[in-house]
């Protein structure tokens, strides 16, 4: 590819990553491939079907051609499919992310495709695949802390990646986290934080945030971010459980019943908690626990 083509490819990537998205990317692409029209077709892994996502240039979109086998190279569209929609020459590019996951198709119509068109589109496939990736959280949640791994959930419990964050496999694999995220979405909270002991026994600091997920952030979702941690203030796991019950407003007898402890043992744990947190009342310890995310996140 020549310098002009390389520059256009870089601009396409910039537009996909930025606010102008698919339309900006296609304007950049048209500098090296003059276009009549384009149509992004997304593959929905939940239903196993394709659907039109973003298009421009002509009134209709040709019949969606399903992906055949493991084809990765751009291929000409069937002229019989084009005529009814006013398209001239057609070129379809299967869109696959860098790791090889298929996300959809890009149909292009042009008066004439230059010789380098297929090479350019093959090179751009991993970049443009992000436009049709319905499993990705496309709106970065404000306030997602650095150093946290994360996934997002929609109301249906579908797990989605979060742009710019490492994937949290431990959260994605826990059905209780999907239920917790749904309960969070049903609440009026904008964010939630707390502690979580994963199935392997590792304590993790957890943050939940609201964010748009799916195509163009059209679905309401919850981002669950986590990182491994030591328990703060030298608290023990049992003390964190007792503190969580105190913050929920439980009395000592209620805590004892819930945790299968004696009331005396609960009282002893509370004495230790007050000393470690530097608080002298249930009210102050509750305020501190909620403000600093010292409670077990509700699963």
C-alpha cells in the first residue's frame, strides 16, 4: 500500500475509536475507495443471526449474505442481489477482530473498485470489526479505575467486554455476579463498591458502574470491575461479614443468627472492628464502611 492508503487506514482506525464511529471511518475510507454506499451488518452471537446496523448512501441494503465457512477475504457481491437496490459493483468484507472472532460484514458499493480495494479491506477488517461487535461495552463508563479488570452485563445477563479494560474472567464466570449486576440496574444507584471473596478464596475490591452496552450503547448495562486485594485495616473475613450486617442495620442477635455465631462472639468482633476502624459507634462505623467500600458486595 502507498503512503496515501496507509494514511487513510490510520484515519479509519482513529474514527472508529473516536466519536464519529462508522460514518467517520467510511468518509476516511472513501479517500482511497470512492463509494456509492456502505452497510455494516452485525452478527449477534446470542441469536446466531445477522442484522443491518449502520448504512448510508442508497435507500436499500442488499440481501444479507451469511458468512460461509471460515472465509476471511473480501469477496464480490452477487450482481443479482445488487440491481434491485441501485448498487453497482459490490464488495463484502467479513469483519473479524484481531483475535479472530467474527462480528459481521461490511458491504460496499462503488462505481469501480480500484485494484488495491481487497488488500485495503482485508487490512482494515480487524479495525472495522469493532463497529459490529455487539458483545462489547462501547461506551466507556466514567470513573472506571485504572488497574481493574472488568466485564459488563446487560439485563439479560449477557457478558460483554469493556473497552480499554482487561477482561475479568473470574467475574464473567460467576452467575451470582450477573444476578448482582441485574439487581444493581434495578436500583437507583449510579455506582456501588464493596468487597468480594471469589470462589478461589481471594478477596477482591469491586466497583459497579452504569454504562451503555451493545450497539452504540443502546442497552442499559452494569460494568463490574475488580482487582485482587488484602482486606483493609487488617480486618478478618469474619469481621468483614459482621461489619456488613452492621451496615445493613442488623442487631447483634440478628447478626448472630445470620452468621451462626453466639451473641458474645458478635460483640467481640464488633469491639475489634471499632478499634481497627477508629470508630466508637455503630453509626460512625456504618458511615465509614459504606464510604470506603468495606462491606461484602451483595450477592
